[in-house]
C-alpha cells in the first residue's frame, strides 16, 4: 500500500497505453507526505499495466488538479499524499 501511495506521475509511463508501466522505487513515509526509497533493491521493479488500468490512470490524471511529474498520483484535494486524510483523491 505504501508503494502505491508514494507514486508520483513521473513514476508512471502512460505514453502508448498498450505499453504503459509503473516504476516502483519509492514508498510513502509514515512520518508525513514524503517519499522514501524502498527498503531493499529487490523491492524495486517495473510493472506493465493492463490497458484498462492505464486508461483509468490516464483519465484520473486528466481530471486531477495535481498532474505535474512530481505530484502524488493518489492525493488529497490540496495535493498532499493521500493516506491518513479523510477526503478521497484529487
């Protein structure tokens, strides 16, 4: 879960939805809205995304007010990392 909450748009390659992927190299810190490296090198990986998921993420990015490369993919309306917040997505 912390790996997904730590994703920023730069981690997701949506160019060409048939070859979309996500790169996991960081996770969300429990101490606030920052990203920290994964605990082990073995945890780092690139994952191909199914087309339906790539389309969903592309639509989410278009709707989001926070879609710059360094913005969290899953964030609050104010752009902070989503997690302990009570308001859903951005």
